């Protein structure tokens, strides 16, 4: 069996913190626990939000796995995909991007198709955001036949603005060209990841209230890519099959993404935009199940996956794209610690070692001499050779007794330091006095302002439930951008569900 899992993790550290509850300890052990929890032979991650300069070895090098990353070259903390393969499923080839402009020539997947309609600048722009990663594997069917399977791990763009919609549609087109070229070359193909489009009304919580739902360009593209074939029969239309709908054609509420701002996951008010799409022949012959894992927390998406009745045939060596071959992880790039730690293997001549030893001995003698010079001599300590009391270090000066009615001077004028120990004690006492005065002054100021200023105004109550509201800020560009408003604090859900948030709305201040 071959178990595949895909997950948009919304930052590679987020699920680590949620699962292992170690917000500042994203170690190799905690990453391994994520892999164990998902129990995947191949795990495809999207929206890792790391670039190569901040990728750490504990996140990239996991015992028992080989990993591959594609980074955004335009922005830090943005986009990015990664694929983790068990050593038993080591790929024979791996490649970053869809177009070939990022190819390393050696160990690449190849088979690009006809991309003449794209300029080189456009191809580079489509691949520079780190949205696609290909791994090619040998698989053995239950009949004993060996075949080639190519996984395309994708994080498709979101169309928030008109120019991004055009970018998204060009990315879709490039993805389809590459996938169909691989099929034509004889490889089975699986496209898995975040496609950022809910295909059918059953895949969206509020499809009935969206205008022209079926006319969305992304949905039309998916109509052409996917077949209407189910696992019991039907007439094929497209090249690929939505594996989840193949096994669960009528399951409602099967969502994979929810708004974190509205807390919509609590009421399962979301959409299904994460998929495992396989070519029709592969799905019909080898897919045993396709599933969602909504119980797995740590992101605004949940994992999705599939189980195939094939066994992987591991390659003898990882492809060059594997992260363990990166100079910063493979040992060819020395770490700064190498220059600070003395190793037994260092070739130091005996003469240099003797010189170093002589210098060290001289320095030690000088340090001992300094320590002796700072010790208390009998002439300084007085006739009493025993341990002095603390009061002996504080002697009033003659000037203090002559001015009893003046304002008390600072501690420095009350003490006449005679020895280095006296000077240290004076500084300690002065520091404690100043700290105490500063603390008293702060307490006075705090109590004053508390008496003058009241606390924050109470939140208004929503009319639907009579509960305190939450404050939000308008982020959409326009005349109200930056303004604050109040709304119901309950999570977003169906309008027919009384436990979902009501329509209460109130500006925080007059416009």
C-alpha cells in the first residue's frame, strides 16, 4: 500500500506548535511526530512560508525521510511547498517548478510539453513563487508490474485582485500542460495540494448566495480538467478524476478550509479546496480510498489523502534536489562553530603548541599577581584579623555631624571607602536605594492615573444573542479602511443555525 497525504500547513511551524505544544522548539523530534501522526509514505505540504536562508536543519533533515523544498524567490515568509518521502518511497527524480526554468538538468523529471505560448519571463514569474514541486517514483502493482508515478505538489494562487486572477489562470494552464505531457510520456500522474477553488456547490458552504457560482473561471478550468467518472461507472470527460468525489460523491459538509477570523471551523462552515486528483486509469485501478482529516488541527486547512494498492520501489540514491545535499546541510559549508571550537584533528605544530603553552603560563602568573594586589593587607584591615561586621564598612564623615538639620545627603557622602571592597559595597547600596525610589515613584504615578482614568468601555451586546461583541477593523481598501466596528462574537455558520453569529453590526465611532 502507498499512503499519500497533502496538507496546507499555513506556515511550517504552526502544526508543530499545535501538535507537540512546543511553540519555541520546532525540533527534528517534533517534526518526526507530525510525520508519524499523519502516517504517510509521502507527505506534501503547501504554504510552508520559509525561504532557503531561514530553513533550519531540524525541519529539513528527518531520520527515515528525504525531503524536497521549493521556495519563494520574491518574498520572504510567503508561499512555498515541500515534499517528505519515507526512505522506502525515495523518488528517482525531483524537480522544482512546472516550466523547467528552475531545473537543475541532472535528476529532473522532464516532459514539459509545448509551452511556446509563454514567454521566458512569464514562466519564471509563475515558478518564482515556489508553488510547485514534482517527485517521480517507481511503483509496483499487485500484479508485479513496475510503473512510473509522478506527484505534482501544488499551491495554486489565490485570486484576490484582477491581476492575480489572470496569474492564477495562467498557472492553472501551465499545470495542465505539464501534467498532460507527463501522461503522454507514459507516467501516471497525481496532482495534489491546495488548488484554491471549490469545484462544485457541494464543496462550498454558501454556494447558493454566490453570484454566478458556475461561471467562475477557476471552476470552469476544473470542469475541463476533471472527468465526471465515478468509481461505479460513467462517461469520462476530462483527463483527471477527483478521487474524494469518486469515493464520496454525495457527502455534504466535506470541507478542508475554514476562516480563522470568524471561527467558522467550529460550525464546519468552510469549503473544499484541497484535492488529490489522479489520472483516470490510476484512480480506477489502484485507488483504495480517498479521505479528509478534519480532526487534525494546526492550520486553517486540514489534511487530505489517498491510499493506493501499489508498493513503492525506492531509488538507490536521492535526487540532487534533496535538502540533505544542500551545502548548508551536507557539511561543505562550514558553520561558525567550526572556527570557535578546538578539534583534536587540527594540525598544530609542536612549536606553536609550546609557544601557546608558555604564553598561557605567563598570563596565569600575571592574573595571580593582580588577585594578590587586590587582597586586603593588614595595614588596611586594622588590628582585627577576624571577619569584619557589615557596620565596620560605614563610617560617618566629620562633615555629617556638623550639619544635622540639612537634607540627608546621598549614600556616597556618608561612606568613606578606604578599600576596593568598600567601593563595591557603596555602589551596591546606592543601586538598591535608587531602585527603591524609582519603584515608589512608579507606584504613585500608577495609582494616580488609575484614579483619573477609567477602564475600557464595555463591549456592546449583539441583538441576536445578547452577548458581548468583538471589535474588528475594516481592511478592504476604500473610505472606511482602518475603521473599527463591532459584530457578534459567535462563529460564522449557516443562517438557519441559531448557534451561528447574528447580523449585528455597529461602528465603534461616528464617521
